[in-house]
């Protein structure tokens, strides 16, 4: 069992149940899935660079991502139907907990001039969205083999109905939120 998952089961869930006075264990918020998303943007014409992005996301998450394709053509964005516009990877279970552990303890402290993550990334339904400007913060990506730098978005989906309980969950999991 992953270290963060074990910590959730033994310490975090009972503490949240006590703090928010939940009567049932099923009311305690938990992380359902983590979605890692990369928009290919300026690389959408270059198949080799898209394949490199897929390989980097595969190294970061430990799981093969899916290429997201455009549903319809939009001339203003120079996008054609069925053209690859992004790379998406959905993590659940063991891989999700290991990715979150790596994100909090290894990747975020490696961000340049890191002061903490913004508490404004909640969407009102208990989900948290975080953007990273470059994939170099992850230890699996070596600077020697780096061809292109891209940003990625990490969405942490919880079953919490309110942002306050989701924020408390993520704080207890080790997410370093900035102080207001």
C-alpha cells in the first residue's frame, strides 16, 4: 500500500470525521482521481514532439496517456477535426496516491521561487486544479534528453461537496497552500 494511502486510512480520515462531525464514514472526503492534462498548443503540427510529450507524461505518471482530439474544425484557432490537441492521463488507486506523494514531496519543492500553491484553485465543488509551467520539476525528466518544455495541469477530484472540507483534506495530505 502506498505511504500516502496508508496515512489517509489511519490518520487523515479519522481526523476529518472528528473535525467536521460526520456521522458516517462514507461522508469523509477522499480523493477519487487525479487528471494530468497537457495541451499540445504550438506543437500540434509536429508528430514527433507530440510523441515526446506522450513519453514524458508516461514517465511522470507511470501510465500511458490518451491523445485528446478536436471534435470539430475551428479556423480561428487553426484546428482541424480529429487533430491531436492535448494529452490526458487519469490516475486512480495506487498510481494516484504515488503521483500525489511525488507531486507534494518532490515536484512542488523543486519549482523555482516556490512560496506555496494558491488556495484559489478550488472550483466550488471540492475539486482542486493546479498548473505547472514546466515538466522539469519531476525527477523522471532529465534535462539532457529534453527537447521541448511544456506546462501541465493537475486536477485533483474529490468527493467533498464543499471547498472547505476538500481544502482540509489536501492540507492534511501535505499540499503546501499559501497563507492568506
